[in-house]
């Protein structure tokens, strides 16, 4: 019995020793840890709220910028539409009046020196030397001018008489097969030059030439330095 009592006492002492060595948590330590955790949570919440606020501001700025860009784009499209509409109207007007607005080429020529001093009645006087011909419209092998474009033209023919016995030449400017101007030059002893002039409305391809209506023998001066027999024309409009 005594042995059992001693063993119980020893067991009680051992338990007390073990309990005394186990760490104890005070009430203040728990509250301190809880408060620190709450503070950390509050800081985290504030940081999250700040990030959300910043993200919201960035979103609002982006929406505002997009609205501004949308307005500018709308105004730009409206401006482009108005400008293109005006250009389209101008284009339609130009196309409507393109024939009147057509820029015509320069047409002017001068030829001299009849290939014969004795042209026959009813023949075409061929001026064999082309001084200039901007549009290449005068044929010095046939004496004929062909209109490169439709328009109003002015033509001049000058005839100079040869010296000697009585000379004369009666001639005409012929356009599209019809006389449009004629002149008579005659004299016995003196050299003379006179001109015939005509204003003619021609379609493209219509022809003009100088035709002999009547003449005497060898009436024309040829390749003279002072008096030239000439045929010329120019597009007026």
C-alpha cells in the first residue's frame, strides 16, 4: 500500500513538471496578434481600394479619350464627305461642259512660192515652201489645209503679179468646197500684190485651199526676195 502511494506521488510530481515546462499563451499576446492581422488586412484593403480607384480613373480617362476621338472622327468624315461632294459636283460640271472647256491645240501655218507661175483655170495653187506649220495641217504637195479640230479660222491668200505685159489673176479662198473670199489682181507695167481674207467655221477634217478662177499667162512672181505669194491660216477659237 505504501509502495503504491509513493508511486502515485512520483507520477503527480512528474506531471506537474511537464505542465510547468509547456509554453503558455497570454490573453495580451492573442489580442496583439489579432490587432496586427487586422491592421495588415486594413492596409491591404486600402491598397486594393486605391488600385480600384486608379483603375476606375484610367477607365474614365480612356472612355473620355474614346469619345473625343469618336467626335473628331465623325467631324473628319463629315468634312471629307462635304469636300468629296463638292469635288463630285465640280467633276460633273466639268464633264457636262467638257466640250466647251476643251483646250484646243495651236493651229497656224504659212506657205509661200507657188510651184508654177502659170496656174491653170480651176486649179489649186500649190504653195510649195512651208515656212511654219505648228499642227502639221497644211499639205504642200496638194496645197490643201485640213482642219485638225473644229473651230473658227482666219485665212489669208496673197498674190503678187509678175512684170511684163498685161497680167491678171482672179482667185478665191475655197473652204469645204465653197468660195468664202475672192480677189482680182491685174496690171500691165507695175508689180502689184493684193490679198483675200476669210473667216471660216470648220469642222474637224474640212479643207481649205486657194483656187484659180481665171488668169493670164505667167501672172505670178515666184521665189522673189521682196514680194511673196503666200497662203496662211490660224485657229481663232
